[in-house]
C-alpha cells in the first residue's frame, strides 16, 4: 500500500496535545500554574504566538484558565461536563433537533438507571436521594425551580455507576434545564402544580427503589418523564433546540 505524505500538524496543536495528555494523566495537577511563557517557549521550541495559540485551544476545552496581568499565567483546571453540553447543544441546534427528541432521549437513558438503582438498593444512594426529595417537598415557586426540580434526575445519573451514561445524561440535562426555564412558569398555579407533582413522583420512585421493586420503579419513571414532556411542551410554540436561543 502506497502512502502519501501526511500534513504535519500545526505546532500549536502539537503543544496543546502534549499538555492535554499531561493534564489528563495527572502529571500536572489541577490548580497548578504552568511555568512562565518564556520557559515553555524554550521547552517546546516555539514562538510566543504559537504557545498562546496552544493556550487558546486548551482554554476553549476548559483545561486551563489564562489569567492576564503581571502575576498572570495559565492555571490547570478540571474538564467540565458543561463544556461537552455546550458543544453538543450547538450540534443539536445546527441539526435542527427537536426538543421532543431530547426529552425522549432522556427517558431512554434514565429509566434503566432507576431500574438499576432499585435492584441495587444501596443504602448510601437511598440516603442521598432522600435528602433531595425532602428538599423538593419544601420548595416554593421561584426563578430557580427548573434547576431544583431536576436535581433528582441528576443524582440518578450520577449514582447509577456508569460514567459514560452520566456524561451523556448531563449533556441532555443542560439542554432540558434551559428548556424548562424558558417554557415553565415560575409563579402561579402551574408552577405550584409542577412542584407538587414532581416532588410527589420523586417520593414514589424513591419508595419503590427502597423496596427493590425495579419493575414498578421503571414503569413509574417512564410515565413520569412522558408526563413531564407533555406538560412542558404542550403550551409552547418552541419546537427545536435552536429555538431556546431566541
């Protein structure tokens, strides 16, 4: 097989790749300030503009925070799931994905998670979910109810034990919280109804998890997510993810 010559990667990308690998492997710990630019330029054999371009790549990936000024520099940060959610959201917006599609995907991912938690009946998991449900039962209408009412969903994904599914779930959660904030009322009878209904269903799901009734827990959760989707989307003219930008 004949091979044609491949284009040499840009030096800035190569520098970013080396530093990224060191961050992820833990060779440079989170919170560490990188050496001064002059030292890094000498170490990598690159110019200042090339190094700063590498920094811009890493900063866009939330792997570093560049602080300006005399005492500035690049500090290593932990990759954030919000970064993935933001980029994934852009793709969904570009593809014209509907909000219903996003809610359906959440139902397909979360329902098996609830079933798994009911089968495991882990005491620590149940205790954490109990705290969330108790807090929900004290909620009053307000501007932050969209995020607070999804805490239980976030916990299910985090406690299910699968990091990959958790990351995907977090991505969907980011979009759904924005949708809920845009589409759900924060005051009045509908807001009260949303709080009471969600808290009640979360309590019922928790009791089924405690009892180890995986089948009923899964059935309840799927029905709950379908009803939530209908409640949120039925009274809105918004259809696609990109509509949330309006």
